């Protein structure tokens, strides 16, 4: 990948993150998640930088993010670990009988509401999570 293409990727990612940080739903979900903004940015960066059949190296991704390769890899690993722990938490609760799948069918409906940009339904479902 040439320098011009790398700059284009970097601009695309920066623009996407500007949009996300201005998005109320994104900010609320991020605030309540187990991920930091840097971790989410790194995951998004991974996805964007691997499309169109072009895969950037870890060094290239780190350089575009303005961090060292070690920092980039560490942040990515922390994000993946947090996601895995979240899934294992849900599996544990299911194993213990504390949650049952039918009680969480709303999660799949919430996912559909996100795809359809049905923000009223999203607010309703997220309101159910408040303790």
C-alpha cells in the first residue's frame, strides 16, 4: 500500500471516529461497555484497514494511528480479552441458570433495531438495562 493510500485510510478512519464520537447512542453504549474508546478505535481500524483485499501490517496500522506497534497490539489484545470475558460472563450466568435465552430474545430484536435505525426501539430496550 502506498503512502497516499495509507493517508486515505487514515482520513477515512478519523472521519468515521468523528462521526461516532458525535453519535449519542455510540457514546452511551461505549460509556457502559467494557471497552475504552481507544480499544474500539483499534477494532474499527482493524476492520477498515483490512477491506478491499488490502491488509495493512501491524506496523502500518500502528503508524497510521500514531502509536507504536507494541501499543497498538497491546490495545487490540486488551479489547479482544474484554470482549471474550463479556461472552464468558454471559455463558457463566446461563450455565448457573441465572439467565435463560428466552429472557434475552430482546437482544436480537435490539440488533435488528440498530440495523433498521429504529431509535425509539433502541431507547426502549436500552432503558430496560438500567438498574
